C-alpha cells in the first residue's frame, strides 16, 4: 500500500525532504476489493440476519414484566444491549465502506505515475483522510434519509 522510505541519504523525494513515497496502487485496489468481498458477502449476510433477529425485540418475560420489577429491568437492559449492538454493527459496516471508498479514491487519484511522482506524504495522507471523511458523511446522510422513510 503506502510505504515511506528514507535511507537518510537525503535522496530525491518529491517534497525535497529526502523521503520517497512508494504506493502500490494495485495493493490499494486489492485491499478495497478484499474488504468489499467480505463486507458485501458473508459479513453483510450475518449482519442482516442479526438485524432480523434483533428486530423482533425482547422476546422474554412479556407477561411477567407487569408483575416483576426485576423482569421489567432485565427487559429494558436487554433492549438497550440490542440497540447498542445494532448501532455498533452499523458503524462497523459504514467504516468498512468508507475505507473501501477512500482506498479506491486514492488509487484513482494517484494511479497515474506523474500524479504519484508529484505527491508528497501529506498529499496522500490528506487524500485518504478527505476521501474517508466524505464517504462517512455520505453514509450518514443515507442513514438519515432511511430513518425518515421508516
């Protein structure tokens, strides 16, 4: 992916620092493809089945909760755990999608040898960060729209 080389010989380096950046563009594409294959395949299937099971809500003690404070407390606590776990799964998937998008964007932007040769460490780090942030914002907007529809 990205490797920083500095033999302290103060070699060329596009930013004049002597540090040379080596990016394996194919490695970025391979990374994005591997993550996408896992996320869009088995992971998404497992998460979908988990959401489906969690969608049924708390399925124990419905009759008892009106007569038992402890049962009502347990049901509320379990519901909170289901919600927290669902949010964590959603966040995990969105982070994975944002990483894939960022890797693809950097590979696209710096796939040309001239663009890569002119890039500094900051350029590539900035591009990765910007692409990741933009992808997270887009996913957050999508989630907001989905909640409005529901």
